[in-house]
């Protein structure tokens, strides 16, 4: 059903060259952009599970899971995340996509559920405790982090919409996945969802700056020689918040390109800042995990180029 395109044609058409205006071509671009986006998000997240990340322990603690069980579950979750990602790229079905959406949504919800739990500290073999922040800013931190994760659950949800998962029988969830030919109304829906998710993830990340004044962001900027402090990241946050609002109200091409470049750059700062201390270049998986922040604006650019060609 999909047109055969070279990788170069797939990437450049509608970005650096005019779009063909062919709906099937756009569907191919959206399908693969969203599939690769969701897969990379899960590969990034899954890798941290295999490595085991102490920053995950408060999320387990919020559900009453402690000790060695939490460390073991991290590895199992990581392996399963990567398996789902590979299956999505190789032979997707609606059940896999539905699981990826629900799991990404749940892990986003876990951020506020963890409340004011901070970094876990291992005290003896098989035991750990969780420190509580001296200033419990749960009212300031929880909601922002949930919205910032819109790039995780948005792409699989869009794939469900494109695949007609909400108008099929239960047995079709496990059957061979055959995406129906996309309609103009579906294109409009995907663009709206992209706009919503991009605006929310920008606004959520902005809150880390001008509301939470997150130390991690200060460390990110200082890692590239910027003399950053709380006032600096607050100003960055206000600017990012304004960008998110503008994209929600007027998602034009220059703003989307700006958002794409901004997220590619700022999320890469996990690497020079060595955010997960001692992991060095492995921090690249933090950048990969946030691929939704880049794939969503890319999908929007394809749709805008398609619409421009149709209008012409």
C-alpha cells in the first residue's frame, strides 16, 4: 500500500524539496516517522532499564515496590521495552502500539505519583531508602513533568489513530497490521495531536526553568560554558513557554523548525553534563529516549509541506 521511496527521498521530500502532494507518500512519511520515533523512545528508555538507573527507584517506591525487586524489575522492563520497539519496526500490530501508548502514558503519570520523593540512597545490600526534599515542591514539580512527557505517549497514540484502532474488533488487535489509506480528516487529526503534544512538552519543560528552577538544567548549560543560574534558566523557561503557546495558537513552519532545532540541542546537553553521573557518552540514551520531541515536529513539517502543495 505504501509507495516505495529511497531513504533520501523520504527524508528530504517536504523538508528541503517541495512535497509531491501525494497522500500515500505523506502516509508513508508519517507512518515511518512515528514508528521510528516511538521505537527510539522505547529503546532509550529500555536501555536505562537494562543498565539500571537509581533515578527510577522513587517511581517503584510510589507503588510500594522496594529493594532488590525494583532493581530486577528495571532489567525486565528494559528488555521488554526494547523488544516492543524492535517489533514495532519489524512487524507492528495494534496490540503492540496500544501497549506502547498505555505504558508511555503510565510512566508519565508516575512522575507526579512519585510526589516529592527524590534520589534513592542505597544503604546496605538489598536495601535502600528514599530521601525527601527539604523543600517539598510537589505542587510545582508534578504537573510540569507529566506534560513534558507528551513526546513519549503522543506518537504511539497517533499511530493508533492512523491505524483505525478505535474502530476495529477485539481480534483485530492481534491480527496482521494493515493501515487503512489515510483520509484528509485523519491528517487534520494527526496534525492537531502533533500540535497539542509539541506545545505541551515545550510548556512542561519550560516549567522546569521558570517555576521549578531545576538544578539539572543549570548543570546542562554550565557544561557548555554558559554561566547559568536560576535566573538564567527562568528566562529560558519563559521563552520556551512562549514558544509552546505560539505553536498551539499558530503552528507555522518557522516556529516548528525552531522547536525542532531547540529540542535537538537542549536535550543533547544530557551528554556533556554527564547527567547520570559517571555514565559519560551513555547519556546519549537520554537524548534518544526523548525522540518524540524531534519526531513530532518532523511529522508536522511533512503535513505542512503536503498542505502547501495541495493548496498550490
